[in-house]
């Protein structure tokens, strides 16, 4: 069978290569057409054709990718052929030693070895009977129906035939684009395609031209009558039909291969092989990109790792192309409005189930279920809107999404907002410039692959993105051009050659690595991916653009686009990743050297680690509040509360009661005013004092420096935590009610039990009155100016107003000396008398000034009198026990101050118990909540933990992490090779 078919083919090849035109041509095997390569056998020793050697490629396939993990050496097996052995050593020995019997032994041994080797090779050959269905039956019967000798004579010369034939190199590229997968029967399919191409070369469409040898001469005459142009058209049409036929065959094989791979992946996923699957290569690479985006948000020279950047005019079909590559409708859609408001990084990888998940979420969206698809689209839209700041239309924040599924090409794509020419109503004024800056930031990466999307249904002159891409990649070394909506373009464009010019890169000044034409649906957002793929395949099968060879087979469909982009992506990754790793290694060395020089005795703590350290210190300081002694709490509370209420007690309770004529009226007035004070003001004041005391103690512990251990880098954070915790803390509202009852009962008690308490009350009263007297003296001095000693010593004079007040003071002091039991207020006639006396000396005084001066003069007189009375009451405890019977001494004011002092002590004790038992713990809880909120707020941490030391540690941590991830990725990449 092979003998009759292949031998004439070899003769044809030699006829093409060695023409008789006087021109010597070399025809290496790799430059011959796919047909000639499949049957060209230049190494056979005789002209008689033998069975070709079987090339067996033993390949092992991984369940995680489509490429062979390892290729073994090809084994050439020849039927009926034994190796020729030269036993020159034996011949030399026979000539020297005349030992000819050695020749016979060696021949027998060599023959046995050759036969054994042949049997081993024969056992290793696979049984190819199950693949015979791939090759059409007429191939096996060619030698029975074709007279190749007549065919050779009927063929024209090589030069004439070369002018008539199409460009077989480009046709070979078209067939090569169909090799999207590797399966065991692929080589056989290639042989079928080669044989079919040979038939196209030797016959006319619609006929085999080889049915019987007696028809060869007639067919030869018919072939010569056909014009050259019709012959080329017939060849192209037949070639297209054959190509589509075997493309469907290859797609069916690929689909079966895909199902088998899916089963293998599912078995691995269920743990049947009892082994843990490693993280996929593309997931490792995506993690590196995520870390890089956090470390280098501005995309400067640090980030040169490849990614596929999808750019295009608004509504050009960017998102639809990306969805076809991901094989799922995952993006929100809108009719003409801007839907992509922020960059979306999509990591595609192969997996047993078609799912999607976000980088910062553990929820998986099942892309085979419509409800999950709707939820995913809604989540993406929400994230986009949340990332857009107030007053803006688009955001620079990247949303990271991973999509896994069987048959997906592994790559990382970034979908950018569509380029616009005009800012419409509702958009921010800088929207156009922001979109341009985002696009340029991604495309300026020298290793980024630019996927330029152009709408084929509109005029090419309206495109904006092509000029932008030309600026970023003038040579087109990393740009892939995609023309969308080709179905609409074929209907609307008057000249189809215009589409051909676009795909050939002749219409735009932009250069590109490759040009593709795709169809992404009929414009219905409810279409499924499967229906879109079927519509795309059906369109291109019937398209005139493909039939007339305006478009090449490898330039159409999103499937071919996906394969080309994935190949280009991994090629650039392999070329650039090691260089990027070396750059980060050098950066790490520089940062470590800078840290050692500036902070030799400090650990390299990044922002998160510093926050944890500060958090522990703050919690320790809060716990320190529980270790404050009760005595300390009560002393602070009592002192602070008295400072807050002393003015009210003196001015509104003691002074009015002291103006009464007898002790009964004094006690009645005191009781009434104390009850009113307790009911309305005192409990609230006490709670305020307790809360302020807690704040002060908390602040003292937070800001207290601890010697060498103090780190001022935490000061801003501690201050913010303190303020936020105090802001959130609320005192127990029921505390005032219970405190009011306690204070009322304390103030009603008038029984002083011993002399010690009596003396303590006198001491308390004296301290209070002396403090008030000192304040009053200071006020009077400011009113009347310095006395004569200060005027002489410090050369200080009095003002005119001070002189007037001084004269008024002297007149009022004379009035008090005349009547030591004068009331607290001046009568009108007394004010008139003082004013006339001053006028007689030429001093004009306002009555209000006289009353104001009198208030301070009388106050000083009253306080001095009260202090003298305290001294008299030191020995009055005996009379107090007898209720001052038979005694002219009355010490009711001492009893009042004892009641006040006791109320302060009881209130301080009550507040201390509430602080230590309840409020300190509630404050500690608030502090923990604040710290937890701050821990989740990265912006807050960046704001509160700042400085060169923090930034250097952050950079060092990021660079180390990136370097480690890159090294792990490079190692996995080498293992995959």
C-alpha cells in the first residue's frame, strides 16, 4: 500500500526541487510543503520505496496543563532492515593472527544482537489500528487506482506550477494554528491533511481524478484547458472546504481530550491519588502581581512583569472579548453607558470546575449557574462603585478576580475603563484625562502585552485607542490587534477589502504582533457563551472574507485569539521573570544595608508588626488602671470634686446662711440649700468628676515615658486610641440615681462622733477659707493697684481707675469699722454717703463701682471673721456635745463643713467602687474595639504610624516577599519545562 503511494510522491518532490532550468535550488526538508514533509524520505538507500519508519514520541501528560511534561528521544524503527556492522577489529586480528574462526563467532553474535534489538523495538511500537478511522479509506487504496507514471508526465514544469499554486507556507501556518492541543492521534491527522493537500494539487475540485489509470490522459487535457485564474479559485475553494472539514475533526478530538482532562482533574480534586496538588503556576504568578500592585501602586520601573492589558474605545467590545476568553458572562453590562469604572485583574487558570472568586474573599461563584453569575456581576459592580471616590467617575483601585475552569488558557488580563472622546453629563470633568493616565500607567510597562480592541462596526477613523497604543508601543512588539463585530462590519462596509487592510495592518499607522477578527455575539446581553461560540463559528464558515482569503483561518475566532495571547504571555513571562527577580534581589540588598546603617539595634518591624506591638502596650496600660490603689482613687476624686463644687458651697450655701441672726435659721437655710443642690446638681457633677478623673489617669498611663523602652513612634497612635476610646465611652446612666440617695443621706447626718472628726472639720474649713481669702486679696490688689512698698521697690505706679478704687476702698473700710455687724449688702443711702464723701475730695465715682468694691471688701472682712471663729471653735467640741447649752459659743458652720467633708468622702468611695468594678473594664473593652477597628483600617495605620523607619521596614518586607514569590515561581516554571 505505502509502496505504490509514496514512491511517486517522492519522485514528484525531486521533480519540483531539481528542475531543468539551469538553476540549482536546495530544498531542505523543513522548507517543503506540509504534504511533502509528511511523505518525503531522502534517506532510503535505493530508489525502491520501502515502508517509512514509525516515529514514536513517548509523552506523558499532566492533569494540570496541556503541554507534555517530558519528551523522550524519538525511536526510529525500520521494517526489514538490519544494521550493517563493520568488524574492523576482527579483520585486523584475522590478518595479524590468522584467527579466522573469530570472524564467524562475531558474525553469529552480531546477528543475534541485531535480532534481539529488532524484537525489542517491535514490542515497544504502539498498536495504531484504533486510529485507522481517522485516515479516509481511499488513502489506503491509492496504489490500486492511480498510475503515478502518467501523472508525472502530465504535470507541468516546476516553475509553471509554482506560479499557479498559492503560498503554501501561509497555508501551512493556517493549519498550524489548528494545533491548539496535543493528543495521541494528532500526527495521524496531520498525515490526513497532507494527503488531502496533495490531492488538491493533482486534481480539480469535486473529482478525485484518480479513479482509473485509463482516464489519466483525458484528465490531463482537461487540466490544461482550464485557465490559470479558474484553477487558483478552484484550488482555494477546495482547500477551504478541506480545511473546515478537518478543523471540525480536530475540534471533536479536542473536545474529547478536554472531557478526559476534566475527569482527571476531578479525580485529583477528590484526592483519589492521595496526593496534595500544588498551587498552579498562574496562581503563583498572580500572587506576585498582587503584591507588586500593593508595593508599587504607581507602576514605575520596579514593576516590569508581563500582564495582558485590554484597552479599547468605550463600547468597542473589550468586556465581551474578555468574557469569551474566560468562557463566562462575568461582567456587568450596560447599553452604551460606562460600566468598567476601575481596572479589573482577571487571572485565568485551568481547573475541574468553572468557578470565580475574589482575592479578598473565600466565596466561590459557580459560573455554570445563572444565579451565581448574576451575583458575581452584582458584586463586581458594587466593588467598582465603592472604589470610586466622591466627585470622581473612575477609580485607579484594581479589583482582583480569579476564574478557573476546564480548558481555560492560563494568563493574567487587566480590563481597563474604555477610552472616551467626550465627557458627558454626570461624569467628573477630569474623567477623560484619568482614563488616559490609567491606561498609560499600565501600558508603559515594557513587558505588558497590549490587547487593542477596535470596533469593526464603526469607521476606523473614529478610533481613539489606536493612537494611544501607537504612542506606548510604536514598534508594535507587544501589541495584538483585535477587530470586533466583524459580522456587522461585513454587512455595513461597502468595500470588504477595507477589513482586509485593517487585519493586515495597512489602514492604521499602528503596528502589532498579530491581527485577529472576532465575533462576540449578536448584541443580546442574555446570550450564553456557547450560543455565541456557535454563532461565531457559523459566521466564519459562511463568511466571504474567509472564502476569498481576505482573512486567514488562524486570524479568526476568539479561540485562536486566546491561544495566541496565552502563548505570547508565557513567552514574555519566561523572558522577563528572571531579570525581574535579579532586580528585586539587588533592591533587597540595598534596603538591608540602609537598615543596618540607620537602625543597627532595632528589629525590622513593618507597620502591622509595629501596630501589634503598640496594641500590646496600650492594653497593658489599660490593665494598669486596675492596679491603682483605692486610696489613690479616693484622694484624687475627693480633691477634684471639692475643687469643682467649693465655689457653689461658699457662695450659695455658706455665705447666705451666715447672714442669718441665729443658729436655727442658719441650720434651716443650710438644709434647704443642700437638698436643692443634691437633687439637681451634685450627682451629675460627681459623675463628671469621676469620668474626667478616669480619663486623666488613662492619659497619664498612655503618655508616661518609660525610660529607654519608650518609643515615640507610637505616640500618635496612642493619642488617637485614647481620644476614640473616650469618645465611645458612656458612663452608666443609673449611677446618678444611686449616687443621689447616698449623698442625700450623707448630708442629713449632723452627729460628729469624736474630737478627731471635729478637728478635721475645723482644719478643712480653715483651708477652704484661707484659700478663698487669698483669692480675694489678689482680686482687691488688682483693683486698687500695688501698695506703697511695691511702688517704691519695683517703681510701679497706679492707674487713674486704681486710684479711684483705692479711695473707694478706704471709705468702705471706714464704714465697716464703724459697724462690725454690718450686713452683706450696702443700703442706698450708704452708697450715696460714700459717693458724696468722695466727691468732696474731688473724686467722681459711679454707684456700681462702689457696690462692686464693697463686695470684695466685705468678703475679705467676712472670711477673716470666719477664720477667727474657727480658732474659737477648736475647744467647742464639748459644747457641741451638750448642744451649746449654757454657752454663748455657736459652731454651726463647723458642723456644715463636717457634713460637706463627709459627703465628699462617701461620694469618692462610691465613685471609686464604680470605677474599679465597672467603668475601667468598660473602658478596656472600648479600647480593644478601637484597636480592632484600627487594625482593619489600613489608611488609619498609615496615617498614625509614619516615618522613615516604618517606610523602610515596609519596603524591606515587601521586597523580600516579592523576591521569595518570584523565586518559587521561577523554580516551578523550570520544573514545568
